C-alpha cells in the first residue's frame, strides 16, 4: 500500500535518529552526482542506517509498502548503477555509516567488516596485522567494500589475487523482503550446498543489500618492485607476459599496457613528470612484482629484461631504483586518465578478450575505427595480463558536442560487434548497471536471459531492489 | 507421460548406437558400486552420450516424459551423490564417453574440455604446453572434470590455487529441460550480469549436467620441494603455517597435518616405508613448495626450519633430497589412508574450521570423544593450511559391527555439534550428496533453506535432475 512522504520520513527518523535521514534536496548532490558532476534523478529521501538490523528494518518497511530502493556505497561505479532512478521515486539507502571493522583474524587470514567500510581503511587495518587485503583500485580512498562486492571489483592486482569474488569468504545480506541472510563464514573451504554468496557478488545490489563481508587476507608483501619496459608491438607484449609469469615465479602483481599516446596524455596532465626512458617508444608495459618472503625480485626482472631483449620483445626498460621512482612510474598510469579527461567528450570502454585474441582484435579494431573516422584517436591501455583493455576513443576536436556523441555511439557499436566476434566481454570489470544494459541485453542468449530473470523474480518478485539495473524493470 | 522400458531403450539406441546404452543388470556394478563395493540401487538403464548434443537430446526426452536422471562422472565422490536412487527408477547418464580435450590455449592460460575428461589426462595435456592445471586429488586417475566442477573439488593444492571454483573460467551445461546453456567464455575477467556458472559449480548435478568446461591454467612449476617437519603440538602447527606462508613467499602448494598415529597406520599398510625422521614425534607437517621461476626454495625451507626451531615450533625435519625421497614422504600420506581402511569400520569426516579455532576445537573434540568412548582412536589429519581436517574415528576393535556403527553415529553427532559451536563446516570438500544431508539440513537456517529450494524449483521444477541430493525430494 503506497504511503506518504511524511510517513516514510517519520518511520526513518524514529529508526535512525538525527542525521539518519536526509530529505532536503540541497543535500542530495553528494548522493546523486557522479564523479563528472552528472546526475540522473533525485531520490525520494536518503536513509543512512548504521547497523545491519536497521538496514533490515528499512527494507522490511519498504517491502511492506512496495517502496523501490537503491543501495549506495562509495558511489564510484562507472555504469550508473547506484544513482537514483529519475522515473521512479526511490529511497536511497546509503551504507556510509555502516562502517565498522568487526574483527581481524591474522591467523585465519580473514577479516570481517561492515559493508560501508572504505577500501583503503580495510587495507590499512589488514596491514597493521602484517596481512594484506589485495584489492587495489584508483577509487580505493572512497569506494566501499559493499560496492566492491556488489560489482565484483577488479583493479590492478587481479592477475595475482583475483577479482573481489576470490577475496570473499562470507557475506551478510539483507534480502528484498527484509530478512537477513547470514553467510559470514570464515572458512577457506566449505562445500555445503549451493554457494549462495556467489549470487550476491556482482549482482549490483539487485538481489539484496550486502551489509557485511568476511574477507580473505594474504601475507603482506615485504618487497615490491616496479619496472617500465618498452616493447615494439602488441605481439611482443603478449610474449613478454607469458615469459614474465614464468621468470617472475607467478609473483607478478600488475602488468599494464601503456601506449606512447597515453603516456603523452599523462605529460599533458602532469608536465613535471619525467619521460622515464628518454626516447619515445610505441608501447610500454608497466609491471610490478611483489613478494612476502626472501626472493630476489631484481634478479627476476633483470632476467626478464635480458631474455626479452634477446628475443626482440624488449627495446628498453627501467627498474625503479627507489620508491619515489616507482611512484613516478605509477603516476603515469594515473595522470594519463586525467589527461584523457581534460580532452573533453570521449568514449570509455572496459572490454576483455582471451589474451591470445588480443593481437587480432587490436588490429581489427584499429582498422575499423580508422576506416570510419580517420581522425578519431584510439587510446588503448589496461590490465593486459587479464585480457582487460580500456579501448577508449577521442573524437576529432573539430566536431561539435552532439556530433561527437553520435560518432562515439556509432563507433561503440562497431567496437562491441568486434568484441563479440573475438569472443570477448563488453564489461570486464565495470558491470552493467544502466549504461551497458542495451548492448548487454542485445548479446544475451534466450536461455541465459530467462535464467537471469528467473533469479531476479525468485529473490525480488516485487522489483523493489535496484530495479532496472542489469535487467530492465518490468512494471 | 510415463513410458515403457522398451520405448526408452529404443530412443537411446537410435540416438547413441551400439555401446551407447546399457540395460543388462550384469553390467551395472561399475556404475552402481562405490570404491568400497557398496551400492544403493540399480539404474533403469545407463546412457553413454559422447556429445553435448546427445546429452541435450536425452535430457529433452527425459524432461518430456518426466524420467528422473542421475549424472555420473568418474564415480569417486564420497557422499553417494552419483549413485542411482534405490527408490526411483533413474536413468543413469554416464559422461565417460564425452571425453575430448577441445582446445588448449597456452597464451591465454586456458583449456576447454568435455566434462567426461579424466583429470589426469587434463593435467598431462596442460603440461605438454608448459602449463599446469593445479587441481590434485587422490582420485585424479579416474575422476572426471564434470564431477570436479559439480562437487567443487578441493584436494592438495587448494592453499595455493584454490578450489575448482577458482579454476573454472566458463561452463557448458545442459539444463533440466534439455536446453544447452553455453557459458564457455575464455575470459579472465567478465562482469556481465549474474555469474551463472557459479550456480552450477558445486551443485552436485542437481541443476543441470555439466558437459564442458573452460579451465584456467597457470605456468607449470619447474621446481618443487617436499619437506617433513616434526612439531610438538597443534599450536605450533598453526604458528609454523603463518610463518611458512611468509618465509616461502606464498609459494606453499601443500601443508598437511599428519599425527604420529596416522604415520603408524601408513607403516602398517606399507611396512617397507622408512620412518623418515628416525625418532617418533607427536605431530608432523608435510609441506610442499613449488615455483615456476628462479627461486631458491631450499633456502626458503631451511630458513623456515631455523626460525621455527628457534621459536620451539620445530623439533626435527627433513627436506627431501631426491624425487624418490619426496615420493616416499607423499607415500606416507597415501598409505595412511590404506592403513585406516584396513582397520575396518570407521568414521570418516571432512570438516573445516577457521584456522584460528583449530586448537580449541581439537582440544574440545578429543576431550568429547575420550569422555564418551575412551577406547575409540582419533585419526585427525588433513589440509590444515585450509582449515580442513579429516577428523576420523576408529571404534574399539572389540565391538561388534552394529555396536561400532551405533557408537560412530553417536560420536559423529557430538562432533558435528562441536563443529557448529566453533563456526565450522561439516563438509569442507566432499559435498552433501545423500550421506551428509540430514546433518546439513538440520543446521540450515530457514531463509537459506528457502533460497536453496527456490533455486532448485526455478531450474528443475519437475525434480528430475539428481533429485534427492543436497535437498530432499518432494514428490
């Protein structure tokens, strides 16, 4: 039965007290505007629970009154999944006050946290016990664990430690009917029945609100070395990757592709950054090897340089000799994103391919872009060790905004078709949300679509939980 | 609509040809009898498809006629999940002829296989490309990939490489209505929508028949060293474990607990095996470190010995100096299982606990067993680096068979209660099947039970696929 705004406000104020509910539109922007300042819609109200039980009471209330909800963590997603719906009056449930580290168990290499904990705080707390929580993202100073779980976050260390899915031992979830599912096991092995937590990981909040997570820790790396290597072409990048995993004893924690054009964007954004190898080269690989025990990483990387050079895969390279130099190398990776942003309207993608298909795909994609728009600039970088590319496009600066948008939309369609032809994914780590929904649904088989709809219907038959994300809303 | 035996036989013979269908009861034992020779029931018939399409046609036929099915791989499970139901006439679908390695892609570190491939064959094929498929089980010479997927198999290398779930990039599944779900991606990162393959991994065939898998490979280890270390008590085992993960750069591929009593069982079964440390010690740890690059493993293990000895966690130890000696150390691990088997009726369990709870749990469990049956012998060994114990019990030899069974049943209940108190799992790697169903259901929360039933009902509403395993049959 529908209720009035006053009634909802009254319920939330009673439950959450002062500061627990926000209904002044002037305070909405921090919940509605994304990193670029764009918004979709305003929420009905913002609820800020600080315990799992409060989340459960809010959801129970919403379930009873069929109030649509959107759960929000650090609000750093890139597919519009956590932004309120402009067409349905959603209650925004922010997890920002549900932010306690519950317990750290360094003997079990596990840690239980509230879902509103900021990733950086979790990483810091783990390190205090000589452990390490390996998830590493650009947004780690603001993104929250619940969001990391709900989007199955990736980032820089996937190669070594896996996506968020591999780092979760247990979950606590408030279901769309308000009941709490307690799956907070701290077990490294548990084969009892269907593994329910897998349903909620990566479900973008459409099946329930994650309120707690039992995270898997690893020993804290004691040494870490960063190198930048210049290579002639994509084929050499792949050969170097296969060699690096072996030469570096599978201790590679990052293997990033940075073409020269992206490095130059970094210099535009940060003019003081030194060009690390002096001469310009077509492609660079930024790699990191880290170890928690007595291993001679320098010798490993030097061996990789040498064998790579012998085979013609390495043109030049530098092994950072200090933390400052390593930070400068990583600064290139960050600044090139700023440089890209400074150029205005552009297309960002987040695709993945089988690593063995990358050479053919890159060639085909460059060709296709060149053919359709010779002046569009391709910026192709990413976590190439995972087969994950950000194949981004800068349209010709001479075009007007609307013409740029139209061109980018057209090029995106061409690109996604090529991704499909090469058996890739149009969303390697960012998820679907709303931004990727149309091409996602277009590529879905009937049987898969039915299974997905069935799961959503089973768990959230009233479509009140992040409805319209991943799958379209029916009502 | 029910059909006659002749009609089913006719359909299967037409589809599968000679050798594709077995209906002579004299040929049933290889499909019905478990490793100990025990059986539950006979199948209606055995179908032996050799392509995914044949599996789909069989399942479509069964779906139309509501014929219950049981899928069977290498038949080495330990919870009775793949044995035909004695009370319902099930069509047994053996995947043994669906056994082609489809493709190996060493650049992408992936491999696609039919589900009937034997694990050892998959491992061998991977090694031919200088890659490695890390799943390692006692049964690897007979178990099949489809069974490994459906039971989320664990084994010896979980510590380093994870359970089967972590080793699967994609799946192909025939659903209970006969449709094929093709999820054979070879992507290391893919965040498109709900991750459906997670539903089928560990579902014990109750949601569909796995017909193909895209497996994740890693670089082949070039060096591997095995050591046996004597320690005074469980507390020291855990301290040594925390130290070993750090000293050995997280390259530990096995960390097994073997108490003296189990080592003596190994000597009973294999009297020629040398006692590796000369003197007897209360507890041993068998560990393996393996590396695919230039790492001085010996130095790592020696450093671990030294620091462990200084802190009083290590009493003695031996680092295998040859492959023969390493094989002898692993022989202890195998022979102790035979020795246990030779003692006749006993209770085998497969529990897991948070590693930090192991000391308290072991003390409580030993006490509880001693109190109820002072002459029952506890055999507690296992993959302690994963918190996974096989806490097994040998009843007093003087008891008759029925008295032994009754005692073991009573002790199991006590043990499982303690597992629960210590937040553990009654099935770390073996699954639920039928053998663990009663205690599993007893420990399930209402909300979890409803979610599980909902998923089963969604995907197999007619309860024709491995019905009665994990969840009870309704009809």
